[in-house]
C-alpha cells in the first residue's frame, strides 16, 4: 500500500522531536509499544565484547567464535556441549537483570496509560521490569521456556531450575548427561521455545496473548493511538514495523513514532503522522521524562 519513493529519514532537530513525542505521549488515548532487539541492546544486553568475554571466554578459546550469537549456531559435537553453552546463555540473557534501567524508564512513561506491548524479544525484560503480563505479547517465544523438539504437543515447560543446574554443574563445557532435558509427554529431546522454524509451539499462553493484542487493536482502531516502535530492525519487519505503518495510515488520529539508534524512518504516506528519532533509546527515554 506504500509507494516505492524513498522513505523519510530521521528529522535532525532532536529537541523538537522530543517535545512532539512528549505531547503525543500525553494526549494519546492508547499506546502500542513495538519492541525489537535494539531495545534490549540499549538496556545492556549486548552479545559481544566484555560481556561475552565475561561469560564465554572458555568457549571462545575452544571453539573460535567471538560473540554469543555465533555460539548459538555452532555445530557442537554432543548435546552435553550444546546445553553447556545454552544454559549459560539463558542464565545470562534471561535470568539476569538488564545492566541498564531502560525498561524501567519505559514503564514510567506508560504505566498510567492504556498500553499494550508486542515484542520479538525473548529475554522477558518487560515482565521483570514490572509491566503487566496481561498487556504483553511475546511473539517469538521465551528463553525461559522449553518445548518438545518434535513437537508432540503445543505445550511449553518452565526451565529455570534445570537451566540453572546445568550452568552450575557443567565441567569442561559439558553438562552431566543425566541433565539433558527430555519431553515429559513423549521422551524426545526438549528445545527452546523460540520461533526458528515451523516447529514453534504456540501454547495456550501464547494464543491468549495474541487474542488480547488483537482485541486491543480492534477496540482502539479509530482512536488517538500512538504506535511507539523501539529498536526494531529489518529481521522480521512484518511483525511490528509494517503493521504499525499500515495501522497508522488507516487512522488519521494515529501517530507512528520510531526510535532507533541505527536508523529511524517512515514511508512518505505517513510522514505528517510520524516522529522519527535516530538516537540511543536510553537517552531518548530519559529526555522524555525530563
């Protein structure tokens, strides 16, 4: 529905953009937050550098990869090695708090508003910061959940206890074989509940969250709604970015706001309804509270 003309880039007058976004936050009847990986990066969940070295220096020496993302795709020879890596990864990126209070700042901006969150992040940072879990839709899964690798059922299983035990008891980058997780329904290996292919399990919680999100959009379809996009890139634009553009174009009262350190833009068709800020998300959230 959008033309192929060049998109509108971030407007350079930062102070004007902040003031406009403050007004939109104040006057919006509802806010839909769309969060991508850039939001958690701004909160300090980075996958390389000092943080990688702190938790995975032995893996780096043994296997040669230099960031957590690459480690997730490494072809480990045994499941004991695989789960030694992934248990540490899940503890570091799901069960530890974010190094910076970015999610806390965001909650302060919207906690007294009628809001809903859709996110492709799987690190559970929204819930840990205190966002209402009934207003959250984790579309791509959760590091804190296992599912059957088949899958034999559309169920998920809490993993904190077993993951922490894997991380605590591993030696020489291997977990004890008796800790290998298996499906309680069929006995096949368990895997993470992450949307990487068509085996992703959409459990009852996932489906209920999807329904609540659809209901929220339907109830606010012709009202003054702010679509606040934070750190969303082009890995999966069809989940947040493109729908936000479309919903803004369909509603003259809607406003689309894009905050992205790498690149902030919008189509020409919704330029007058948009606020695009190319800055660090933490800085922007702090300035919005000032």
